[in-house]
C-alpha cells in the first residue's frame, strides 16, 4: 500500500514537471540498426572495400571510386564519426584504414548473401591503380606532391 502511494506521487511529480529528456539509451537492436545505417550507402561500402587490405589516402580513394573529393570527404567523416575508419599520418599524407578488421567479414558476408562474386568484391582493393597519383601507386612521385595538390573539382 505504501509503495503504490509513493509510486503515484512520483508519477504526478514527473508529469507535472515535464522535462525534455535527452536521447534515451539505445536498445541492442537500435545499435545494430545504426551500424547498418552507417553502411547504407554504396560509396561507404566502396571505401571500406578499397581499404580492406591496406590504408589509402584521399587521392587514392578519389581515383578508385571516381567520386569528387567533397563527396569522399563527407563519407570519410561519417565513417570516422561512426568509429568504423581511423586515420594515420605519414609525412604529408593522411591514410584511412579500417578501425575494426571484423568489418571485412561483415562486408564479405553481405556480398555472399547478395550473391556478388569474389572478383567483383575484391575489384576495388586492387593496387596499384594506373590513374592514381598517390605515393602507394606511384612511389616515383615528385616530393612536393600531396592530395591537396589535386584540382579541387576532381
Ligand atoms: Zn593510389
């Protein structure tokens, strides 16, 4: 009897003082859905496929995906924020790499379920790329080259 009356009291307190509650804690399913949501764009899957075996700088991602720098940067930012991709600086270059190697098996499993053949899955991780100016693809690069020296439009 006592406990019910105190519950009722608490209830009236909370309803009379309406507080805007911050984000409620996520359920397990919401957390998992969030992960798929962060991967729900083809360009993000492409980025993860490019860096599945070795890190890549922005120039390499531009050459591999054929997207504009602005679009790539936006996806990289989202992937970094989600904790799926990390960066490492090496001289004038910032390299992006997988934050968690288990992403590879997640993507490979997704590819199998979607019936994508293995060569197609691995196509984007191929190196060197002839049209890519990055130091991994073209080690003979002039020392003043950096990803920033690429024309802004491409
Ligand atoms: Zn390259």
